[in-house]
């Protein structure tokens, strides 16, 4: 198993590694900084470290330095609440904290040009199989810690550095979280560049900065893609690789992206932090072929429980919860993802989370099923379906709607209503449609659930 | 704000949305369950009125009362009108 540092060494050293805050870091710069700070890094040899980086540059350099050196690395976002940091550190045993910037090239005794290292402080060729620990997104409650290794995290990463050298990945996710880390590792191990936009709250600025920096590969959640689709310059992005993950990719969005970027490769990825990575679907169609159960994509096995829940099992690498009952990992390596699927014809479609259901008089409604029905109306940019407390039936289905610019609300309302009447059982149809200007997106890029 | 009028309007809308024939005139003694509006329609009506009037009498009352006739429905809303939030 190649360590991160070795991936940097074998790629073209003058190639750009990261662009952040108007500064470019190429692979040689990174190796010089590592070589120059061998003594600093040696302090963490075989230690269990909590890494709380201040920037993507710091995260990237510390990861390259610590992978293969530290016993384990717990990666936490700078915005993690202090009491949660303490609890995570305790659970994981990662008691040494790294929060400082990765030092620049210094005039110390170690020569920067000697990037192979002298072995004075680190046994360069003896690597530890570092454990990487990442919290789950906590969509369904308190975040849990999941233990990975580099192999399990890079299972779906394309390592072809000749091909990868042509790619410039845009980073929209928090790189300390699972999805962002995937993009970061793809850039490092694939020999590509990574572009960190300045201001993540304004989609117009993001798109402009991606165009300026020739970003041609982008991974985002369906909610993020919809937000980008609303920007004026979106179609000017030179995108060749588009990937969707983290939420259900609906057909409407896949079709829209296919129309804007007809020659691109569009993939939607099913992944869970627990399973490492799941699998990719490349045919521009929502859901996944039922044939995946018998002939799964590489390194993964896929199953569906009798209750319609998606089960996955990784064939390689390892991932397990730390200090939590391993309920959903106990079953011979099969992980119950908690995502509900439904077989229609020769494809499985995602219905949503098992425990995200709205209860209308004892009948369960999956918000995402209703959302997908609404999104099929071409004039809706975004929607969020949720339950509203009701004294008669417990809950009723309500939908917030962001209309495409210029759409007449009353007309759109009747289009949505007739669509829902046609496709959904009566208790699943939104009792109320609320037109709103925007819908909040969480730091992990998913619709903020109410 | 005319509560009676709001209830009538919402009632007609609820019937329309549930594809139920709207009674021509809403008489005081009209039995709600016989008017065609089922529990889902009734639930929608209550939430619609909560949004329009700013209160939901069914969550405010100590003893649950389920109105039988249109007049009873109206009186439930009339009774809690001082609790309106807007």
C-alpha cells in the first residue's frame, strides 16, 4: 500500500497540488516543506493524533506528513464544538492535538532539497498503517467515530496519474468530512490539482472562481448542484467530470446536468462513512441497476433486506465504529445503511432514510419520495418536504418550494399539485406548498432537515 | 377578521383539493362527517386555518372536543379566538 507521501513523490513534481487563498502549492513545494520539517513530524511518530486544521493547505500537508507516521489520526473540523472535541479525543484515544499551521521551509539542519530524507528522524521506508478516524455526519443523531485506513478510504480513487494530471478538482465540501476527504485524496493520489474556493456561501463567486481556475472536475451533493445551476455563469464551467453524492440523485437533475454538459462523464455515487465508499452509477439514470446485486461493482457487495433496506459489504479495507455498539456492523460484515430502496422494473430507486419518515395518521411518508415527485416538475429548483404537527393525524406533509426564476407561483402550484395527485397516494401529497426564496444547506451539503 | 367566512373559504378549498363536491351552502346543522370531508381533509382544513387565523384550537383545548356539525366547528374557533398569534 502506497502512503500519501509516495503518491506525491511519483507524480510530476512541478504539477500543482492545491490552489487556496490565491496561492498555488505544487508537489515539489509540499515535499520541500515536509523534508524541512522532519523533526517536527517525528514528534508524532506512532502517536495517536487529533488533527484540527486551520486551512485546506494545513490539512493536506499534515495528512501527507502523518500518514504512515502516526498510529492514528482523528480528523476534526475547525468548527467542531469544544466539548465534542474532548469527547471524540477520549473515545478515540487521540490525545495529542495538532492545530498549528504546517511550518514553512526553514533554514534548519535538514536540507529542503533532500526530499528523500536522511532517515535521521523518521524511518522513511518503514511506514505504519495509520488508522484514519472520521466522525459521521450525524444526520440521524449524535455523530459517531468511524475508523478507516488509507486503503478503505481510497477504494474508489482513480490512481492513474497520467490521466489524473489533466484534472483540476473543485472542492465544495468540508475537506475534514468524508466527502471532502474523498475529493482531497482523489486529487493527491490521482496526480490532480485541487481548487479551494474563497467564499463558499455565494454560488456566483464559487462558479466564477472555478471558471477562472479552469476547474474541470467537480463533486457535489444534488442540493449543491441545484444551487450552482441557478447561477448565471454555470454553463461556462469547463466541466468534464461531474459527480453527485451524499443525497439521492434524482433523474431531473441528472438530465439537466447531461444537457448542460453533454460530453462530460456524470457519475452518482452511493457512499456511507461507515462503509468507506459504496459504489458508483455511471449511466446517467437515477437509482442503480438491479443487476448490481448479482454482479456488483468492484470491491463492494450489495444487498437489500426484507424490509427494503440497502445493505452493503466492503470486500477490501476495514471500517468500524469506535466505542459504539456495532449493531449494524455485526452481520458478517454487512452494513445496514438505513436507506430504503424500491425495485421498479430492473432498477432500484432510493426512497430515503428509514427513520426520516413523516407519520400521517400512522402511514409513513418518505420526504425524499415526495421531493423527487416535485422535482420532476421542471420549474422547481429545490424543495424540502417535512412533517407539520397536526392535531388530527399527527403530522401532515408540507413542502417548501424554490421556484425557477420568473415562474408564476399560482400556476406552478397547480402543476405541482396535479403531478402529486397523479403519482402519489393521497396521504403522501403535500397538504401545503410554501414558496420560499432559498432552502438552507448544511455544511455537509445536504438539505437542512427540519 | 371574519372567522366564519375564513372557515367557509378554507372548508371549500379543502373539499376542492380532496375532489369532494362542495356543498352549495354551509348550514349550521351540516354534519361534518357526512359532508364528505374525510380525516385527511379535515386535518388539512385545521392546519390551513391555523396558518390563516394564527391559532389551532385543537391544541389549545384541555379536553379534546371534536366538532360534529359546522356550527360546533365554528364555535370551537370562536372560543379560542383570543389566543391568535397574529
